[in-house]
C-alpha cells in the first residue's frame, strides 16, 4: 500500500460489491462525489524556496485538545460491515497516530467501548482523541441520552450533522437493495434508548423540523463543545457563530446528501471569510493526498477529515490498514510542507495555492 487509492482497490477486491458500493457511492448522479476530488486536482501549489526552515511538525490544537496530525477520521457508520473488530480497530489506529476520531452515532460498537480502545492505544498522558457525531433526534430525551453516553465515554466534543433533514438518496444502494445492516450487526449506541429498541438503524430519525433553537437547546444540556457538520452557506456559518457553536466541519457528507452542491474546497474561502477567525473551520470531502490536506489548510482550514479512505483501509487490512493509511498521509503532508518551504501548518497561507491555468485568454 503506497497511497490512499491502493486501499480503495484492495477494499474493492475484498468486499461484497454491495458494501463496496455503499461506501463509494453518493446521492443521485454523484456529481458532488466527483467534484470533491476534482476541486483539489484543479488547485495548484506554488512553493517557496530557500526559506531556511526546520523539518515540519504536524501538531495541531483542535478545540483546546492536542492532535499529532491535522487529519481527522470523519464519522462513518457501520465499521463492522467491513472488519470484524469494526470501530475498535479504527479507534486503536487513530489513537496510535494521535489523530482525532469522530465516532459515528451509527457505529457498530458502542461509544464507550470505542473510547476504551482509544485510551488503551493512546500515548502516555494523552487525552482520548475522540469526538462523537450526533444526529439531533425529535425526542429530546433520546438526544440527551446519546449525549450522556458520549460524555460518559469521555468524548471531548460533539459533532452535530446538520445536512441531513432527510436521508440522501443513493441510487446504488437502491439498485443493490442495500437498506439495512446484515443480521448480527446493530447500531450499538441506539440499543435500549427506549424500551424495546434494539439498535436498528431505522431508529435514527431525520427531520426537516430542526432549527437553530435546537442548537441553543443542545448547548444548554451539555458542557461539551459543539461543532456543526455540513454547513455550506456562508450565512449559516455566521448564524453558527452567533449561536455559540465552537467550530464548523465544512462537509457535503462526501456527496451523499444533496447532489450538485459545491465541492467543499470550493466552498471553503467563503466560509472562512464568514467565520473571520472566530471559530475553527475543518473540512472533509475528497481528501486523498497530503497535498490535498495542504491546499485546504492553506485556504484556512485548521484540519481535514477523511471518510471513505478509512473504510477502505479498514476493509483492506483492519487496524493495520488504518495505521498504514495514517502513516502514509503523515508522510505525504510532511513531504508537501517541506517542498512548499513551510516549517509548520501555520505557515500554510493562501499565496501558496492558485487555480490551474485555464489558458492564455
Ligand atoms: C459517511 N458520512 C457520515 N457522516 C455523518 O455525519 N454520520 C455518519 O454516520 C456518516 N456515515 C458515513 C458512512 C460512509 C460509508 C461514508 C462514505 C460517509 C460522511 C463522512 O463523515 C464524511 O463527511 C465524508 O465521507 C467525507 O468525504 P470522503 O472523505 O469520503 O470523500
């Protein structure tokens, strides 16, 4: 395995094609899925030379916590679909790399167990680099119970996904008849939230009725910092700041919700301008190379998230695969930083990127 794409190919070979499609696919025509990667390819790096810099470090502060890598593991559901250890394997690999893992509400291991695995694998004295992704639920008691489970587990932030008033329509899943977890697997965070609830994915309710008031309410029931995942409109970024949100994860759900929305990299400059340094902006969608991470950071993202690559690496080689994936990305980012003449992530500035040449006219 020498790059992220190697894991994609290896995962395809190993997985049931229906599950491989579930991971790779997106909404409708998958225009946004492709746009995410294409946007990185269209941007060029413009390196500086002879700057007398030291070997670059990759440490980053995220919401007051420390990470050793500016790459987060974005929340992805159902890790046991691709590996028997599921999220336990992912958590160990993330903790060993000092990377923040965002556990999905729809994980196939309970968040408490994910946290234990992360703690056991983290460096001495390190806090557990684990955040929890939440879909707000129409019944506030259910939301509160989930927040309690995440808090008791030791998660240090909540990532509220706000781009899902309804579930995005994957035509691949429809054609393949993939609607459910196979027998034996369940969404462990959802078990026993109410009498007679057994962790069925259908328990996750999506609703277009959520509003900013629910964010205000959530802030009143938890001390944890709240990030919003899936804000694309600059006006919503301003509203997020006004509602006391601690950060944004700029995301289009990897093109799995509304098709034809902009690539996240395309949306980044306007979101960064709207937020004006008041809260950190993170970005996911289409990050496949160290140079992709460097481009997003140069345009103002504090860190980047990866979704599909984690699933591919986990499918290809379990915990070892995810470890290797994170090592490769570390190497690629260090390499790109050095070649850009930057000694650290804070030396990545917008002058280091420019659009690809579109011809002399
Ligand atoms: C996701 N994503 C996601 N997001 C979320 O908020 N909750 C979730 O449970 C999931 N589940 C999920 C499953 C799978 C298989 C994929 C591929 C994605 C979206 C994810 O967090 C992230 O936004 C994108 O995956 C980022 O794009 P890339 O890196 O996959 O291109």
